[in-house]
């Protein structure tokens, strides 16, 4: 009893109001890339047995890249880290939030520029090495509406994608800052019309992983939060679903 009391006193309580869930739920509404197999969940066993005891279990299947998920560097760079090879130390870090909502509202295909990054730095200071940079475009407001979010609702249609992303030049600048990760609230690090996926390639070549379809960026400050991004540890995986949270100061 005394030991339990001492542990309770020594362990500080967690202020739940400062924990922010940045993850969309995985269900039939979860948005996946048009060419990817969507998330599927079904009941495997569900109910009470002959003795009256409850038992429930389900099964799911999905592509690695859909819903709130992580892009491992190998996704676009041969020989770079797979999902299970990313050090845990890089999955936790200080969050930097760059807000480009105004520009994205005027241009569905807006791309983050070096000027956007430098404007953030002019206001807050140079982006620290090891940061996790999050680009807030405001696109989360379309989540659940495939046509509005992607630009098309047709399965397999990658010719009519329209959403904001990151330019190759901005990606190169962030890589030069030696950040650990770059994420945003859209389906891809590259904007919808991209055919070369230059931002993906620039970041992946530097072993910088990506976070896509991130939720609730409106609840994070521009600086000061700590982000924790824990993907499914798929051996050899190019990515995987992730539970992302942030702890705000």
C-alpha cells in the first residue's frame, strides 16, 4: 500500500487536455490513393458463446498508403529506410507547423515554397534540426468527401487529382535543415497534379519520412508541441497506417 502511494505521488498526472489526436479513424470513409485498395474491416467473431461469455474479433486489410499514414523513405528512394528501420528516436520530435491555408484556399494546387518556409523562420527562428515539419493547408475540412478532398472520386483516376502539396525546392530546403519528417493534411507530400513526385523523392533521398492525411492541425501551435508518430512496424514496409499524437505545451 505504501509503495503504491509513493508511486502515485512520484508519477505526475498527464493533462489530457494537452494531448491532441492527429489521426483520422480507419473505416469505410478513410480516403486512400485512387489506385490503392481501400481499408476493409469485417467482424470475424462477434457475440456470446453457448456459455454466455462474450468474445469479439475482427479482420482488416488495406494498402500501406491511405488514411493517416507514414511514408517510409524507401517508398521513393531505393536503398533508403523501410518502415521498420526508421529509428524510434525520429518518430518523436518537436513539431513545426507552417500555415498556408490562405494560399491553398485560393489555389487548390498550391505548393509550399521556400519563401513560405523562410517566412515562418523570420517569425519564429530557424527550424531546428530533428524537427517534424507539418504543413497546414486546411484540406482536412474536405475529409470524408473523396471528390472534394482528392479532386476526383473515380477509382484509379490519377489524372484529375487536385490538392495542395510541397514544392521540390521547399523539400530541398527542409532537407537542408536536417528535419526528421515532413507531413501535411492532404493525401500526398506532392500536390495533386504532380507526375514526378519531386518532393517525395527529395525528402526520401535524405532518409526523411513523410506523414500524410494528418488530422487536427488546427489544434497545434506554430511551435512548441511535441509530436509522436507511431506507424505499424511492417518489416520491409514502404509505409503503413500510423497513430499520430501531439503534446502541446
